[in-house]
C-alpha cells in the first residue's frame, strides 16, 4: 500500500494527484469509465460513467491510509450530474 499521508516531502498537490489516481483505478475496477477534466481550476476532479447510469462527477477532498484496515479512507464530494 502507498501511505502518502505520512510523506511530508510530498506537496499537498502531489498527494492529491496520487489520491485521484488511486480513486480512479478503484472506480475502473468497479466497471466505471473514468474521465478527467483538463487543468486544476475545474470544480470536479473526475467524472464516472457506467452503462445505463447517469454520469457522476466527483471532487476528491482528502485521503488517508487506514493502517489497521490496510485501506484508504477517501472523502469525496459529489457534483451535479
């Protein structure tokens, strides 16, 4: 597992990029298509699409590694779809 929360040498922007990448990979495993807007000034970080469902826009807020569960705890906000 990657624990970016305890890596002080990484900037918060870099940690956010890593969290977005891990979240996107997990969404793909769950059979979502993942789309990302260009730039950092967007209100959404990702758009998730699954056949037969409405698109879901997501903005990742924070992520931390839960060592007792060997998993990540990710707080997300859902935008308008």
